[in-house]
């Protein structure tokens, strides 16, 4: 471990570099210092002035507030970045142009995306204010370090890059009609501070080597193309691979890498052709089979034969199993997906991509403990794997741990700012924390990034109802329906209206769900509830009778009987109400204490016999 004097020298040198505008050098010094001491709020403040992205800047300033919740410098910086809740701005006496609760809660669909747009005036204000804010803290900073270096008395961080809006990041999610397939492709050339720095890790983790190495080809153009590919310069790499193929038409690896580049560019026809060319030369090259399958899948085909061939050619390689799992997930076959992922884990127990995918699929299929175990194993193997933090947020949201979810998405979106689904998770975390303006902005950002992401429209529509903007909510719900109507979607929209007391809007949604799935309990039951809310008692008894006919558990039977009893009572049919209430109380349910108490009290008010008396149910087929 470094000595305190050496580490303080790192801080001094970092500040000097920052003042000279040497941002990369300053960032390196602050990174090394903060690995030693992460509880120095002034170091975090200076780090915020030299990081590359606003998302990182938000992270640094939040780190300051964790150490000192009253640090106005950090609060001002966050406010100017649009990442400070309005209620925390009261003591700052500043107005952030374009970032107010009012401007961010307008119906987003009518404004074409995010309400926050940068202007030159705002850019200038942000830079000048950040300078003034941090300069104002100069005396305090000097007090801390004057013993070591008197030159710290005048602390003036250089202007930062112009900030943009950077806001961090349950109901059942609606499966997409065209599921996006997540890949573990790194963000090449992002020039961001390493993830391990923010996690407090001592050094960059050593990447797991690939299970095999492609055959070497001697062409200079090929070697240069491979270097460009590894550096993330895909256009240069593609050009050089074409040159390599001019020199050697049998260079199947150049065809393969060309296919990978086309895949990343989403030019699936050219990708398919490139992988086909590679396989014509070497039909046993497993990576080309995998790429061929992925391109085929993207074009709407069935890739399983290619994946199976890749498994056969490289039996110890986990990647074809991961790809097969993606295909099965897209078909709604999560059982087969889990089989593929568990086989992959058997081949590569420390493969972090397998682990986060396993954790996510376990969570979706209700195997929460297995999900947590896979997540914890993944974090032990490599806590810098970003998707682990996304899955961590999903698990946290399921238990209403919104702070953990927000922190996880904060990190995730710093490095994956173009992930629309990530913005949805971020929005849900903010919504759970009560920050509705930021939640609305996050959902709108998701829609801006992916206008076909159904979950984003549904989540924003639900929030619009909370904000009492029924017209904007309806517009979002209609957009979601146009992307593919399902029973689950109609139920969720109906529940959003029901919970807001808008029974008239809820009833058509539940009715459509019940019409599509008449043999399911839930649509019929919720339709009955909404009809009771709308005081359409005769309709409610009919719907709840249908629900009772489809009930498969004691709890479902209790719910249908109790609610139908209420409907009969509302319709003035006391005898039928008494029969249903008594029947509901005779059922052995343990998690309906409040409803049982209410049923007992209503039964007494109606003058009916207790539940122990001989009981005759109300007719299961409603009288026309």
C-alpha cells in the first residue's frame, strides 16, 4: 500500500494537471489516489471536473453527497446536470434553465421525446457556474492541504465539457414482440474511466482468454485489420480485411471478421454472406457457424443448426449455448433457454456472461433464490461486467429496493447510455424514489432510443396517469398496443386505470382481455372488479361468475365469491349476497384477513346466518 505522503502527492499532482487542462493525466492521478482513499470528498469533486462523460460526473458528485449530504458544491453541480431532485435545490438559490419539474412533466409524446434540450445559454451557464462553485470552495480545500503544499490555496478547476442531461437509473414487464438480443460487445473507444475505478477495485481484471485462437494469416493487411478491429475502428478494419482477401482469397478469418463487423453494423445480409464465404473455405470453423446463425436469426431464420454445428466443432465453447438460449427466449421458450445456459455454465463456470444471463432468466421464471445466487457468483467473478448491475437493478426493483436499483443503473448507464431498456429500469427506480420528473424523462429517453420498446410506452403511460395527464397516458397506451396487443398488456393497462379510479377506461381493457382469454381467471375477475367500481353490479355478477368458473385455487375462489357477494349486495340481491359471503368464509385461506373481516361484518349487517350454517351458493350461472 502506498504511504499517505505519496498518495497526497498524487492528489496534488492531479490538481496541478487539471488546472493545466491535462485531463487524462489528472484523471489518472485522481483514479490512483481514490483507490487509496475513497472518502475524500474534495478528490471526488476534482475528479468530477475531468471525467469524460456527464454520467461519470453525476457519479462523482453523488459520491461527494454520500460523504457530505450538505456539500453545496456537489449539489449545485448535480442541479446543473439535471440530476438533483427539485426538493434538494431549496437551499441553492439557483434556477436551472430548462430543467424544472414543470418543464419535464409535460406530455412527452406531443413534444417529440425528451423535454430537456441543450442551448448555448445553458452550456455557458453550466460551465461558468461549475467554475464559480468549485472556486468558492477554494479556501476549504486549501485548509485541508496547506500543510503539504501551499499552492493548493487557489483551487480553480478547469472548465468541464459542456454538461448534457444525464439522469440515472413493479409492474410486470410486457414481452416485446421482437425481443432484442443482448450481446456482451464492449463499448470500444468510449474513453471512459474504467468501471473498476467506480467499484473501488485495485486494478483492471484480467480478461478471460478465448478458448481457441484463429489460424494466423501472414498478410500485412490482415494483421493491420485485426489491430483496427481490436481497437474498435470498424470501418478501417473492414477496408483492410477486403485488402487482405485480395491478397489471399482463402483467408476465411478475414471473411469471418468482416461478418462480425457487418453484424455490429446491423447489415445482416452482408454479414450472412461473409460468414457463408468463411464456411465455404473452412466448414469446421466454429465462430463462423455461430456468426452465420446469428445473422440468419436476425433475418428471421432458425439458427439452431448453425449453433449445434458450432458446439460440435468446439465442444468446450460456451458461446453457442448462449446464442441458442437467446433464440429460445425470443420464442418464449424459457425452459429450453435455461437448459442451454446451465449447460454453458457447466462448460465455463466462471463465464460472467453466462452467469448474468442465468440470473436474469431465473428471475423472470420466478426462481428468485437461484437468480440471486447466480448474480452473486457473477459479481464475485467479475464485478465490472455491466449486465450484472442491470440484473441487480431488476432484482432490487422486485423488492422495492429503489436506492440499490438506482445506484446499479447509475453505473450501468454511464457505460451503456444507448440502452433503452436500461433507461426504463432507471425510470422505475426514480419513480419508486418519488422523483416523477426524472422518471418521466428516463422513460422518454428510452422511447427516443427505441420507439419499438413496448415496455417504455406502458411505463410512461402509467406514470402519466399518476401525473393526471389522461390524454398523454392514452396516447402512450395506444402506442404500446400498436406494437402488439396481448392479454397481459390489456390487463396491465386496465389495472393502471383501475388503480387511478378510472373504471370507465379500465372496463374496455379488461373486457378485451377476457374476450381474448375467456378461460382465464384473472381477466374475468378484474373485469368484475372494475364493473363494481363503476356500479354496474349486474354486469359484475356475470363477470365474477365467469371468474369463479375458472378459479383453480382456494384463494381465487374466495376472491371471486367475496367480490360477487359485494356485487349482489350492490344490486340489492341480499339473499345471493349472503350465500356468497358465507361460502367465501368457509374457504381455508390465510392471506385475506381484511377481506374476511369485511365479509363477516357485511354478513352480520345483512342478517344472514354465520358461515357454519348450512350453505347454499348463489347460482353459478347468472339469471338473464
